[in-house]
C-alpha cells in the first residue's frame, strides 16, 4: 500500500500488517480503515500574498491559534506559519520596519507534511517518522483533490496512536500470541466468572488441565518452528472438542486448560476428556511431517472437588501430574489420594529454601552485542538451580514456587549480590567492565526498601552502578505507575540503569511510558522469532523501535537465533542483540573463556 504527500512529494511503502493470529487480525484490520479524517480539524488558511504584519495581527487576535496553513490563489497549501516563528521575527529590533511590507510567503515554512484526506493513520504515522518528529509539533496539512480542507494536529495523531496501542496491548496481554487462545490472565478471569455463574445456576462445571507429553523432546529435536506449529494445531484440536461457551486457554509452554461450563451432569466432563484424548492421538501433519502426539489431562469438578479458583487449579493440576506418573496419554478425575502430590511439592519447597545455603543456585550469562561495532556491550545474568536430584533447572521450574512461598525476595537479593560479585571478579581478572542486566521480580521491586537494599549491595562490592541494569517487566511497571516512577528515580539517583523487559507483551500507556526514567527497551523474543516471515511481528517491532527512538530510549532485541532474524532486526535500526545466534547462556567460567576467544579474534 502506498501513500504520497503533496508538496513534499514523499512516498511511503508500508508493510502489510496482516497477522496469522486472529485477535491481532481484528485490531489491524480495524486500524487500516481509520483515515486522517478521524483527526481532521479545520483551521482558516492564510493567503500567501497576505502581509506578515497582518498575519501577526491574526495571531494576536486569536490567542488559541498556534499554527496556520498558507495557501495560494488556487487554495492549494504551500506552507505553514507558526506563532513562535512569527513572534520571534517581529520581536527583534526594527523588525516592523524591515518586514511589514513582506508577504507571508517569504518567511513561511516551506516543507510541511501534506497528505490526502484518505490517507490512513498508519501511513500518516510512518510519514511522520520518515519526515522528522518536528512535524509532529507542527501538524499536517490535509488536502482533497490537492485543495486544502484542514489540518491534523500532532497531538490528535498521538492520541489516536496511543489508543490503538492500548487496544493492541490489551489483546497481547489477554491472548496467547502464538495460538490466539486466551492466556493465563484471561483464563483466571473466566474461571472466576465460571465459579460465580455455577454458584447461581447450581450447575457444575469442570476444569481440565492439559499437558502435551514429551513436548520438550519434540521442540529440542525438531526445532522451535516445528514446536510452535504443533502448539497452534494442538490448540485448534482442543477448541474443536468444546462448545463456544467453553474456554480453551494456554498457560505457557505446552500447558493448556479448558473450562467446561454448565454441565448437566458431572460425568459429561469425563466424556469430553475422553473425546479430547482421542482427537489428540490422531496423526498430525506439521511442516510436511506426520507426527503422533499424546497428552495428559487432569479434571477437577466444581463444587465436588473444590469451590474456589485456586483450589480447582491445584487439584486439576494434581490429577494431571498423576497421569504423567502413570505413563501419560490419558486422563484422571481428581480424588483425595492425589494429595500425595502436594506432599511432594512441599518437599520441593523445602529443597528450594536450602538451595542458597547449599550453594546450589548459580548465574549463567548471555552476551549482548552491538552489531554496529561487533562489540560485547553487556551480559544478562540468568538464574539456574543445580537441583540435587533433578539436575539443572531453569527459572520456570521454581520461580513461581518461590513467589508463592515468599522466597523470591531472598533469591532476588542473592542474584543481585552474585552478579555484582562476579563483575568484581572479572574486573580483577583484567576483563573490561561490562553492563550486567539483572531480572527483578514484581514482588521484590515492590518492597519499600528495594532501592536501599540494592544500594547497599553495590557499595558492599564496590561496583560501578553505571554498569548495573535492572530489568523490569512491562506488566510490573504498569501495575502501579506512581510507585514505579518513585522507585525508578531512587535507583537512577544511585546511577543504576533501568530496562523494560518483554516490551510489547504488557499493557503500556505512552503517556506513562514517557514519564519513566528508562534507559533501554527489550523487545520481547516472541516478536523476534521468525520475524522475517510474520508480518504482524514486523509491524510491532517497527512501532516499538519508533517509540523508543522518539523517547530517546535505547533498544535491544532478545531471542535472536538465526541470520534472517538478525538481518530483519538490524533493518529496523535496532542494533543491540541478544540470543542463541551468538551463544546460549553460559556459566561464569565458560563465559569468561568465550569472551576471551572473542577478544582474541578481534
């Protein structure tokens, strides 16, 4: 799709924002139909032959007038004049004597952005980015058949973009981007509604936990593209087994949940679960390859097994876990004997409490590269647990447990301390200082003395705070913007850098985002993955980069794994990269060896 500006003769070619995900499709299709008419307002134009002094009097008489279009004798726009420029000229000594006979055409701005009345908001935003942000302040002249019809102000454009971004982020916050089904947040809301409805109607409902069997093996051996397509097809199969009034949601990874509402009898839940198992077992074609998959299902009934949201989740999950233990590929309805699983979880919690004392926790490090200089400019510290029985565990296996039982603050402080200690050790070994990015949990960040505790750790190890960057998630930041700004300001006063992690997956307001003292935006890996082939991701990344550049905030893309992804991200002017393309996260000693090899290679 092309759009041209009149006068400046600029052309913009936009990417097609169509998405493979239905909820993104809806928003983009709606947005494409919105034209500049929505933000159009009429401002009386000024003839090009009018004297400058007469134009000054127009601005004096109309105190609300900030800028006005200039038109020729055919009513075609040729320029702009703004109050500031005009008053600046006439405030100079002898200005009236020098300029009172000049026509406004001699001092007007001659390179306004001029767009057709049918120009879309998408086109106008891209034209503004390409033309320079000063045009956002000046506004845009709108024409129809080359004749002046009004102006679109930068303020209204920003409001419209912000509104649309809110809509897009709402979808991203409530729906799983890969499969298009509700995510954890929306699932919990619907589960609460199901409890309330069942209480009123006296009809039972069922919660089914669904977990793909051996998905990690499939993902690791056949690649994440294959695994992603498998999850998409899997979500479709689950959805085909239930009614429109039911809910299929993805909690993350290969974990799905199904809410079966308004059951006439509890036994109907078992029939649906059996149907799901049969459907899932059927051969599936993925990227030209036939695969056979199975799943493990756990069923909990309201109110027979529990009448609370958390209780139902816990018991359906416990039933699913027993299916896993019994060999997978089936379903079970919860019974009290499954409480043994709760005992095992308690054991896991006890082991986690001892992990720090036993020095079982460790940090792995993944480099962050500036592709313009090919230099390592930073590292991200990533938590791991060397479990005495289960081996190396990633945070996804134990962080949620740590949050549930109140261990996350202790673990979070250990992570910051260990990262600072490691930075000092590398410095003493002669390595150049590197920025270390450290993830912070929402619970830890909300502690009243969080900034003070961070300051004490930094002083204890004697590290330069300018090389410490704390990563906060977008959702965490927006939960309490006023408190967030206060804590961020305290950290910035120390000298610490602040980054927003997983940007684009939360629910940001541009008006708030501009108030946060941010140093960096991390573009979430879900937008980076296969970006060269996913048009929606291309559009989102381009928008995020534009936001970061307009606010003067640094950008880094995480999750880059392929040459194609790297090239596409660089083409959008995001030059800091992190991901498996360079190396997977490494223990401290192996990272040091890797870094020395990089230095040796020049």
